[in-house]
C-alpha cells in the first residue's frame, strides 16, 4: 500500500507517506485484499478507512478521541470512532457519552449517533484499528493498523500545539502514553461502555475541561451540540 493507492487529505499524506511505503503496510494491504477475496465483508467501506483523517486535517486538530476498532454490524461504521451512520441506533457507549455531555454542558442527547460535525470542527475521532470483519469484533487487530495509528498520534503530538487528548479506558491511555503533557492536555477516564462508565466516566467533565483549555490558549472551543437531524444515506 502506498500513499498513491489511497485518497488521503494532503496534510496527513505529507507526514504519513513513510508509513505507506513501509513493508507492514504492504502486508496489511495484502491481508485486506485476501479477506475480501475470500468473500468476507469488511467494514467500513474502503473509501472510508481514512475518513477521520480526511475530515480533520492535521493542522486543524484540536481534540483527539481514541477508540479501539470499528463497529462490526452492517451499516454502522463509517470511519469515525464512536460514530454510526445516520439512521442507525445509537450504540450504548455513545449513549453514555451523551449522558455525560448533558450533565457537563447541559446539552440534550442527540437522537442520532452521527458525529461528523465534531470531526469537521477539529475533533479527530480515531480508532486504533481502521477495519473489521462483519460480526467479528477485533478480527483485524494485530495486522498493522495499530502501528499506522500510532504514527497518526505521533504526528499530532509532534506537529501540533495545545491539543486535548481524551483517553477513555486503559487501551487508549496506553496507546497515547507518549503524548507530551507539556504541550498538550491529557484527560483520562474509564471507558464509556456500560460495563465501566459508572466507575468514573460519568462525572469526568471532559467536554467542559477541553473547551476551558482551548479557550485559555486563545483557541475556539468545540461546539459539542449535534444537528437535530441528519440525512439518511
């Protein structure tokens, strides 16, 4: 896989070019082609693997939210962590994110789970693994995506200033452990999953803390409100 093989926003192509030229990315490409050739359904669609990067250019990143791998149900994943396509039922973790936003900011929970408006404001909604096989959670872990997304986080850490990293759960916290806390704000909380949200995600106030930090640095805060309605694709 080379950078010329994929459509990728130019600022990311500049810093990630060496990754696409690496042997591990070639191996990842071969793995994905073999999976598709065997008849397996892969999510999200090929043109949405890098959707998070396309919607949030490197120079625009103000907040990073890390997920693990895409939703594995048909019609859910579209390249942004925690987000689902219009018309799809809001997943439990996102329901809990909305609950915390309501407590923290007084924002009424959206009736959908489509988070593109966040991405367009500079919230990098990045999964660690960018593809998954239908009905097989974590099926594509360990095939190279983690190394690629480590490079994405490293680029944000090195190239940007005053970014808020929202690290929910031990997986995200370990993945971004190298982030420079002198230059960026790192917020940690348990994962918003129903299994752990009551252990400290609820009440973490990450959304207001992120905006307070951005404003203190002279940057525009994130409007965490979502459109009341989105068109179904």
